[in-house]
C-alpha cells in the first residue's frame, strides 16, 4: 500500500517507511517541545506554582470607617433635608387650593414612609459604595438623595397662605 507523506509532496513511500518517518518527526517535535516547556514553566511566578504564603499576604485596611464624622454629618444633612420636605409639605397643604404633586405621597403617612425609604436607600447605597472601595461615591450619595428634598422644602416654605 502506498501513502503520501504530505499533501503537497508528490513523492510516494511505502507504508512502513512512512511510519518510521512519522516517528522521527514526533521525536524531533518532542525535542523541540522540551525547551519551550522549560522556559514556559520558568516564567510562572513561584506564588502561582505552589500557592502563596498566607502569612505574607495582608489584607488592605479600608481608608476609613463607614460611620466616621464626615459620613455622619453628610447622612444627617440628607435626613434633615428629607424631614424638612415632610414638614414643609404638611405646612403647604394647609393653604387652600394646594395639592401634593407626587402621586405616591397622597397622604401624610405615605409621604413619611416614602422619605424613610429614601433615607434608608441612601444609607444602604453609601455603605455598599464604602464596602466596594468607592469612597468618593460614598460621600456623594447623601447629596444625591438630599438635594431634591431640600429644593422641594425651599419651594414649599415659599408658598404663602
């Protein structure tokens, strides 16, 4: 039986000769592969090969505690703005012809519940930002939640009887 050794060669060899040639090529490939493997394994860091020494790796400490003075101040200002919105809305609704524009806050209880949920969400999102290392975003969240309520409170306090 006759076989072609390569598809682009026109030389025809017997099957036994093709087997010897195949073994010679495989041996040459093994010899060429050995230096490649040695170089490749030598480039792998030692910590990846045997596992890192847990005594040498120290967890990084957070830059600050979540409830530090700045966060307490910012969260308090946000909660004060939310409370001012509730108080000013209650006062503005006493004026004849005034009505609440937010359909979710149709009653006083619904408005208070909405503001408590907003304060809790602001505190929770700020804590999540703190835990993931987004310290600047953690400081901005109370302003994002408090600013609209502060603007609404200023508007409501401007309504005259």
